[in-house]
């Protein structure tokens, strides 16, 4: 059965399957804008991170069922609480006891599941979590004898209600299907085998590390770090990529690295002393694609332009926000990143900065990313903007109708007439050509601006985005008015009264809806920076091409990343009964299990070896609490 049929069984499912969010639908734009605006205004006043300091918090351990395990499997998924079909396709892959991802390569289910942010869309609420995240994940894994642990990190969409629903779902110890939840705050530290640690940071809508969170890591994590310990840091956004345009974007993560991981505060003298630990992997979501940056080692050529060869010594930075939300572009990612940038205003920073280079394999790849982005402006594509966002064409038609009415009044005044409709009906071919020529000039101006900007290479120079959008819509207005003039002047003179007016209004609304939508989509394509550029993909709500990262912490202490993707989302479902107390319930399962494959060859990360110390044995562990 399809999604529509599943929704009819909401009572038996214990949740209501949801369609993907249509981000450029007028209703969604208005609702999200209001909630985001309120969150931005009141975030600092309703920052629940400060209040979390009163909650008990300690270290978590994984695997839960085998505290003395010599190896562990860890799953990382982010940006997951969107449409049912994509979210559930990923959830069922995560819940499968084992996945065969390549010939001779099998990966068992993780004993630790890390949710990397944005567990719900478009804004957080108890109902939204139930329908978009808890319901699908509970159905994918109703129970599990090995009790896998689930930890969650809030993203910006989790924060839009002040974190109220997030804490209710993830911080009260209630299981979600077969996954256990143990965290009590919106941040956490998990002890793993072989002196590996997993840390989740809560940056609250891009803000600082608050004082209770800082004190938690200073007391629960830093004192336990020993020379040679290795750390995985999960953050809510890939701020390392943003540092290409915002010199201070990486400051918070770099501060955490320098002051919590690599050094600890000595309470007796107030100085920071070296821990000998190192961050080996940064991993995040937020951007709905897969991309990896690998550290350039001192012996690597600095200007060769060649792909860095695999080397377990390299630190890695991974973005994987493929948990079910719309697919995002990869063709604008910077090729290399100095971290932190030398222009950063951070007073204490690494100098010279570490260099990271973009790995050759992304998902989608750059060529496919460009092709997918163009579909938003292609009327033949199923992902054309007004086709994927109900009501957008209606909004464009209404706006153009109003603009044409204003323009027709101005046209009548310019022609010395008093009644716009009569003036339009008496216009000649020269008036039509004049309107079309003016429309063509307005349409061409944005391309002149774009060419000039590219010739000047002023990437960070003035932006003409809003001005260009206005020009393009005015071009549509004059073009539609020209069509209305041509049609109205061709009507028989015997036609009087309301009929010519109705014909003109209908023609204006229909042509305005089509061309207004199309030129808005072209403006989105024209934009190469910021939120509007992201609409190229979010406006299409592509819910195929999902995935997650499965990690294996081996007996020898090495960490291997398996970046896994599902090219096609499941659209056909069956219902199966789950015996439960007090009553049984139904869960949706895919009619055909999704095919999971690797994006690139597994990435091996060696454990950290502190300078001056011999490589420690794999079974060495930190002292117990």
C-alpha cells in the first residue's frame, strides 16, 4: 500500500504517516517564518541549556548489553524527521540485524545509534516528533534483545520550540521501540571500547557553548582523558564548511578541541595542561548530503592538486545529513579548508592552521548535483517548483494579477485614458511591442549583473538578489500585460460588459502563475549563495537518495567508516501485527527491502598515539569512574 492508504490506518499504527515538507509552499513558508522568527527573538531568553545545569548528568557507556566488549558498531544518522517514506526507509535499514553493503562486506546493526540533529521537520512539537520520528523508528525496530543505545543531538529545527519537545522525547529515559535512551541533557559524552570517546555538542541555533555544558565536559570528560585517547565529536552543523565564508564559524569547535579535548583545566593553578588526547573524527548533519574532508599531513604536497591517498593517520571531517530530509547540493563545496582560518578573530588558535581537503566522492556527486538543481526550473520535471509546492502557482498568479492591474492603470494614464480595460482594448501592435521590449530589457538586466559580478570575481561583493527578483517579476508583469493587450484588442468590438474583463483576468492569472513561478525558479537558480541558493534543492523536496554512516570500532582500536546510501526510497508498504500489552498494533514494513550500498571505500581512522609515547596495547582502557 502507498502513503495515502497507510494514513487511513493511523489508529492501528499509533502514528500518522506524513508527507515530505514542501518548503516553498505558501502555507509552509508563512508558518515556518513565524516560528523561526519567534525562535530567533526569544532564543536567548528561553535557552533551556542554562536550566539543564540542574539536571543530573554523567557519562554514558556503549554497548549497553556488553560493557566489556572489545569492538563496537556505531550508526550515525541526521536530518531524519521529514516524510514517512524516506524516514522509514532509513529506519528499516538501520534496524536490520545485518546489511550486506558490498561483495563480501557485511555490517551488523549498531549497538549505538547517534541522531545528529533535526529529528523533526519543519518545527518541533510533541505531535511532530511522534508522527515524523518516533512512530517510524518504533515501527522499524519494535524490540531488540541487545538493547542498542540511542543518543540525540538537537539541530536548529529541534530548537524552534525552545527544546521543550526534544527533552521530553530523548531525555526522560523512555525507549523508542528497541532503542534505549539514557541521556538527561541535550549534550552527552559516551565512553567506547579501546579508549575512544563520542561527544555530542549542543550549539543552540549556532550559539556558544553555554556554561553548564562547559562545566559538564570539564568535569565528566576532560579529567578522564589520557594520552593516546581518541575522540569522535558530533556537532549540529558543519561549521568547518561555513568557515570558507565566515572566518569565525569554526571558532566554537576549535575552542572545544583546544580547551576540553587537548587540554584540561588544572583547578589548583588555573592553567590548562595537556591531556594527550585528540579528536580523530568530526561528524555532523544539517547539510543533506554526504561529503568528507581529510586532513593534509605534513609530508603531503601542499599544491599538487592531486587526491590525497588513504592514510589512517588523517583526521576526518564528515557531513552526512541523509536521514530522510530533502537532498542538498554538493557542487559548491570548497575544495580545501584551512582550520581555523588565519583571519579568524579567535585569540588563541592553532597557527599555522590545519589543512583539510575535500575527498573525491560525494553524494550526490558534483555533476549530478548540478543537474538536480536545474530541475526546479524545468516545467517538464516532476520536481518543478510549483509542481512540488502546492499553492505556489496560485500565489504567483494572484501576485501577478495585482501587479498587472496596477500596471494597466499606469498604462491607461500614460495613454491618456480613464478606464484601463477600454485603454487596453484600444491599444495597437506598437503598444504590445513596446511592452514586450521593456519586459525583455528587465529580463536581461539580471544577466548583466551576473556577468559583471563574475568578471569582477567579486564573490563576497554586493549582492543584487532581491533587486533581481523584483526585476524578473516586473518583466513577467509587463509580458503578461502585453499578452492581455494583444488578446483584448483582438476581441470583437461587440463584446461589452463583464466578459472581456473576465477573459482578461483569467488570462492574466494563468499566464502570471506560469511565468511568475518559472522566473522565480530561474532567480533561485541564478543565486549562488545563501538561503535562496539552498532553495534550488529544498524547493524540490527530493526524498530519494538517503543514507547514514555506520562505524566499526575494531579489536585493534581502529575506527572504520562505512558511508551507506539508499538510492531509491520505498513507496510500497505492508502491515504486520506487533503483539504488545495492552493491545497489539500494526507496523509498516517495506514490501521489498531497500538496497544499501557504499558511497566510497571504507575510511580507516587509526587511534591516536600521543607524541613521545609508544603505541599502547589495544586492550588498554581508561580508569573506571
